């Protein structure tokens, strides 16, 4: 009986066990609502690429014709566009990298959010700026559209931009 149960368990979990040693198995196929674990793995892989010195590793995170939106595109010295949108590897490579080398970044993940074929990474960049980057992914889990949202400078993360409202007075007892 034990052998039978062990065989059944092995058959049911065989594919999962075969994928377990490979940390990226969970993020090879992205369709529908991503799990929190998928979103976190995608975010870790994305930040790992940006924190590396490899341009090719960064570009491998994106589909060939991906779209990137950011306020910094409006007036970028290397490549700008009044729409704030760049398309494809060539334009984004020119904006992000000056030449054939890349300095490592120091992106630090604060929080990750999962969505339908999308994830969002709230992180602190190398300029100590708070960024929320929302990324939509293709079925192969590469990024096909990204929108970078930058917070204004503030004293520290968690400090409110607007003071909280005054407390509401308790209603008198009847």
C-alpha cells in the first residue's frame, strides 16, 4: 500500500518535482492572474538584471517591441519623445545606456504587486528616488509594456505628503 501511495504521489507531483530545482520554472509562462510568488520572482529577476553590469541581461527582460513610458523620456538628453513613450529595444537601449557598457544600479525592492499578466514593483532607485513601475508581460513572461511612476522627493518613505485630517469628535451619548 505504501508503494502504491508513493507511486501515486510521484506521478501527481512529478512535473512539479522536475521543475523544483529550477528557480525560473514558475516564471516561464505568464497568463491570467499572476500569483504573488510569480510576481515576486519576476521582480527579483528584473531587479537582478538592472543591478548587474550586463546590458544584454537587462534587454532580455523585454520583448523586442516593448513600450516604455516615463516622464524622463520627455526631455532625455540621449533620446526624447514628446509623447513620453519609447518603442522597442533600439530606442530604449539608447535612452538607458550610453554606449556599450552599463553601470550597476542599486534598485531596492520595497513591495511587489501581482495583477492579470502584470506586476508592479515599488522600489527605491540608485538616486534614492521612490519609483512604482507597472509592467505588463507577454505569455513568455517578458515585459511588453512598462510605465515608470516617480514620486516627488520627500524626507523619508512613509512620511505623508499631506497632513492627516483632524480626528473626528465622538458623538454625544443619548
